[in-house]
């Protein structure tokens, strides 16, 4: 675990996949073609807490959805890449735009499309119910399933590794 905490201590950017990571992977489609997804509120709070420590967050997802656009805007996430069947191009753009090297980046994924980026970052994370090959290539996997607290697990791990967790929760323990 020390190796994981050492890697997490170096993180300056966390990139999340959406379907299967920030959601449970279910996609609900209405009669008129409208798309619905469910996001867990604890994941959102964890992401906001992590942002407050100065860590940037980004989204790279293979699908395109207005729902994702709205949810990310509500969380204040500005680095949103949708419709990325080749997630590596978006990853490289983030590295360049934010002047980060791969060791400073964590990526959270669940399926095969995430592997090219996961194999490049300093901290590759698989959600608890990820595809077995994704788990195999991950440095760490979350205790929680995708869309059920996995993002919160990641945020708390990084905050603990960087020494910001205890100070941050004091606000809530009053």
C-alpha cells in the first residue's frame, strides 16, 4: 500500500471515465431518445473536496451526452472530453495544456477502452467491478463499484496520501 500512497502523493490531475466509473454503466434512453444517467452524490462531494485541495479533475469518455455536460458543469469540472474513442489523444492534450508529466496523473477506468491511458499514467485505478484485464493493469482498485462510491474512494485516497484529508474533514466533525 505504501507504493500506492507514494504514487497518489504525486498526483496533480485525476482523470475519470464516466460510464461504469461515475455511473454504474447503465444508460437509460427515453421514448424520444433522451438519455439518462445516475450519478452518486457522495462521488460528487468527494470530487469537490479534492478540487478544493488544488487537484485538477478531468473527464475523458467515449460517449457524448448532455447529461455529462450538465453534471460536470455542476461540479466545476472544465476539462471535459466527450466522444473520445481514442482516449490517448485527449490525455496527451491534457498533459500539454496543464504542463504535467504522466507520473502526476491518475486515471480511473473500468473497461478496455481505458487501458491505453491507464498504461501511461503514474497511478492507474480500476473500479471494483472493472473488467478483469483493467484490474490486472491497475496499480490500485477501489473498494466501491462504479457509480456507487468509487470516485469518492479515489478522492479520499489521494487526499490521505497528500495529507489534506484530516484537515479537510475537521470542518465536518464539529
